[in-house]
């Protein structure tokens, strides 16, 4: 059981990038298994912040292997830009990063389709990042996709044109203006960049390394509440963001999974549309956004903010089989006099512990109030030194969920991480 998984339990942006980077020293391989450039994973060290979209968050550790699995959808233009902005030369990065032949490609026309679909939705927009995720996964499951392994084929250009023409036919049904040329140029330059990297059937390598007692960390993108099956459909992404997604997105057996780390913010955020029972459209919500710098890492959009939602957290823990909880952004809540925590919902006047199927249900959160804490906690290194009120908050969540909180993150830097002994 040499493969651990780290994934988000809320609506994304829980701090996955920061924690994967902080955990990387104890792993040999860091592997992304789903999602694509809709992700924005931030990590900070030496006073510099990096935001990764496609590349796993272990990339800054020179001795670690980073792997983009078959479950990921790759836009070569985004990939090239990201590689060039990382810092280390391409010749060095090609030693640290390998890519699955079976990862599907996001074509320039997938981005256009994403925008056309979203524009046609009127009031029921998903709030997509418009990176082409939905159309690329649609083509994958309808068996119309192009994959990374195809870029070395002699007839790649013909295949590309075939796919483009199919998309252009669909686009005729939409009253949507677009210009493909500029992006197509960047995209083909990205394809050339991809060719510098090792493109292999990564499922063989992952299984071989796990068999040799190498430790692998599977890095989730998005969050459980954005999962295509279990999130608030249709306000979700197009992949399985849950622990089961690591098996299909890397080609591994459930038997090989060890720990499943579930990461959550001490409060909740959501970017894009869809239900958010504990959302705060008031001063407290603004305070959480401003103190927590809650603006999207990929799109810059302001994130919706609210109190911690335990029914949603418990649901995520159940679906994923979480073995350890990691709590981030506890520092953002310093100074709040009262901290509310949602313990159940009232749906149409009746108390309820389940997330309703119907997104239109009027959900009223039922709160328990806990005392806040004043202290700035970002410099603390030892769990025992955390304010008593924060420890009570942690204890409350552990008792409610039945899962231990083994890590508390108190700032964006990789050093601002407290592991509980
Ligand atoms: P991800 O998508 O899950 O990797 O999360 P994002 O990077 O999109 O968003 C998390 C944001 O919170 C980033 O700006 C991080 O630098 C920051 N962050 C992560 N952990 C902490 C923490 O414990 N405290 C504070 N204040 N910021 C954090
Ligand atoms: P990370 O990995 C937060 C949201 C979008 C939108 C919905 C569908 O950084 O946590 P898509 O582009 O997939 O069609 O968008 O999902 N979304 C995210 N929200 N963090 C993310 O990734 C997200 N990736 C997608 O805002 O509501
Ligand atoms: Mg993010």
C-alpha cells in the first residue's frame, strides 16, 4: 500500500498545492490523476508564490519524479507557458516530469466550445473556468478524443483537422463569434514543447515503482463537492475528483491505496455557480475573502465565502474513505469573536443531515456557535501552542466526523505547517 492520496473535500482551493509541496520530501513520486488547467494550485517558499495548473506540486523538489496521469486533460499551450514560467531550464524539468500517453488533449476548439456552451446557458451558467475541460472530457467519453500519445503520429495533423472540423460543425448551431488562429499557434508550439518530455504508458511505471516500495502521492484537483457524480450537478467539473478517481486516473488498484488525506479549509469557499448553504453575503463573508485573499488562482474571480459546512464535510469523508484530515487557513479566522459551524440543514422546514438531490431546495443551515481566538498563529510550530479555542474547534470537528485532524496549516508558506505528533 505505497500510494497515498491527497484531495480536496470542499469546492476546490482548499490548499492542496501548498500541502503536496510540504509533503513531497517523504514521497518519491507526485502524480496528478484528473482535472486539467482549470486547477490552480499555489505554493510558497523563499517568499515566492508559484501557481501550478497542470504540473504536479512536487515539481520544485529536484529529486522527485512528477507524473501527469491518464486521467488528466492537457492543453499544450498552457503546459508550455507553465513550464517556461517555473524557473528551472527545460532540460532539467524533463528529468523531473513524465506524462501519460493516454492523457487526453484539450484542443483550441474545446475552449471555444466551452465558451459557446456557457454563453448559451443564460442564467444557469456553471461558472466554468472556460479552459475547455467539459468539451475535452466529453470527447474522451464519447470516444472522439485525441491523446498525448497521438502527437508523435505521422498523421497527427490530419487527425487534428478532423477533430477541428467536427467541432466547427457543432459551433454552427451556436451564435458565437471566435477567432482560433492566435491560440492555435500557441497550441502547436505547446505540442512541440510536450515532445521534449518522456511520454510513456505511466500505469506500468506507477505499478512497478509501487511494487519496489517507492512512495507515491496522488494529488487531486478541484474538490469532492465538484465531482461529476457526487457534486451539485450540473454545477460541477467533468471528472471524478474523489479517491476512486485516483485508481482510474493512474491505472492502480484500490488495494494499493494507503492513506487518503482529506484537505479542508477552516471555513468554506466556492467559485462559480451552484448551491452553497453556508454562504455569507455580508461583512463576515467579505472579511473572510479579504483576510484569506480568496480570489481564484486560475481566473482571479472573487471566491464566495461562508462558514464550515459539516454535513458536506461528512459526505466528502464518506465518499472518499478519508483516513486523516488536514485543516488549512486556520490563521484566517484569528480575530473572529464567534465562529459558526453548520451541523445540519433545514430543508423545507425539516431538519436534515443529507445534501438534498434538488439544487433548488431552500436549505437553511443550523449552526452551533463556538468561541473564536484572537492570537496570530502563523509563527507557531507546535500543535500544543495553538489557542485553546482553536483546539476546541478542531476537537469539535474531529468528534463530529470521527476522523483525526493530523495537520493544521497556519499560513501559505511551506514552513507554516504544523504536523500533530
Ligand atoms: P488549491 O487549489 O487547493 O491548491 O488551493 P489554491 O492555491 O487555489 O488556494 C489556496 C490559497 O490559500 C493559496 O493562495 C495559498 O497560498 C493559500 N493558503 C494555503 N494554505 C494556507 C493557510 O494555511 N493559510 C493562509 N493564510 N493561506 C493559505
Ligand atoms: P483547484 O484544483 C475551484 C469550478 C469552476 C466552476 C466548475 C466547473 O484549484 O481546487 P470547469 O472549468 O471545470 O468547467 O469549471 O468548477 N472549478 C474550480 N473551483 N478550484 C478548482 O480547482 C476548480 N476547477 C474548477 O469555478 O464552478
Ligand atoms: Mg486552486
